[in-house]
C-alpha cells in the first residue's frame, strides 16, 4: 500500500471521526455553545517513512468524552475530583444558554450565583458520566481500517486512541 493511498484512507478516517463526534455532541445535547463542536479538528502529517494523525479539541472535551468520577459516584475514567470543586463561575454562560433563570418563592428573579454553586457541587459529588462522543466513532472507524494498514504500522486500537488522547491533552 502506497503512502499516498494510506494518506487518503487516514483522511477519510479523520473526517468520519470528526463528523460522527460532532453529530454525537448534538444528539447528546452537549453542544449548547458550539465551542467544543467547533474545536474538534484532525491533522495528518506526512513524513518520509510514515504518516501521523493528530486529533485536537477544547480541553473539557476530554472530560466530556471520558467522564470524571465525583467524590460519591465513580466511573471507569482516568479523571476524578478529589478535593477541589469545579469553579462555579464556569457554569454561568451555560446557565444563560440553557435559559435557566433562578427564581425565589415569590417568582422574582435571583442572581445565578447560588445556582452556579449548586451545579458545581453536584458535578463535584456525582462527577460527569462518560459520553464517549469521540471514543465510539474513533473505535468504529479504526475497526474498519484495512488490515494491511493496521499490520504495517502495528496499530492497536486502544493503544492508538490512548496515545492520541495523551498527546493532545495539553493545557492550551
């Protein structure tokens, strides 16, 4: 299999994974700001004797995909909250986008600070359930790669996925 043919296969692989991951975000209703949706990108680097595929997305996408264990609810994920709650302020724009307006018993609007804290506390306690919005399309597309290509590069789906996640999980 020629390098050019392999590059075309990887381009289809990349495009499929990105399209399906974005589709999953919309279907799972994890797309309120479109920031994560728009941040999912893939790049193929051709080198003299090899090809390299990189995926990138907003950092919180990795937490959405793999999930985060809370202090009470545990998930099979490398991420967990232990002693520091997410910052309540981080949920302000999300609350506005979702149209959640806190009101008191009399029906008057209140500040969002209490609601922000309640959401942050809930996530700290219960964690974030893994959505696998990126993992599932990646694994599905990987299983469809030609055997010849997989054997030539000695690729293992889980190892490759973990490597991509580790290489791309950097603070921006």
